[in-house]
């Protein structure tokens, strides 16, 4: 019997159970994402009592999205490349003027 590339897993995100069909190769990433979501959700639920589950999920989503965006900004190499181009241009101009 051939094993399908896809299968269904059960996740619990905060108080919300869900079944989702995924590629087998992606299971580890989905399990890690589930763990991250639940850690952040539980952190907010313990810090701020008497809020709705929806509010905790929104806070969790914002927290994770913000972390992703900050990481993207840190990995932006364009300012470094621009600075290197300016320095190279200055160096080339200096060498060209000294050669004359």
C-alpha cells in the first residue's frame, strides 16, 4: 500500500481544536507552530485574566507577527549593501585621483 503525501493531523490552538490536512514533510513545522502558539496564548491568559479567548488569540497573533517582522528587519541587508557601495565608490575615486 502506498503512503499518501498528505495526511490529517489534529491541533489545538489555545482552546480551539482543529483538524488539518498537510504534507507529511511539514508535520514537524506544524507541531512547532502549535507549541509556539500555545505557549504565547497561555502566557497572555495567565498575565491578563478575565479577557476572552478571542482576545488572547489576537494578542498571540500580534505577538508572533511582530516577532516575524522584527526578524525580517534584522535580516535586511540592503542598508549594508548601500553603505558598501558608497565606500567602494569613495575608494575608487580616491585611487583614481591619486593615480593622476
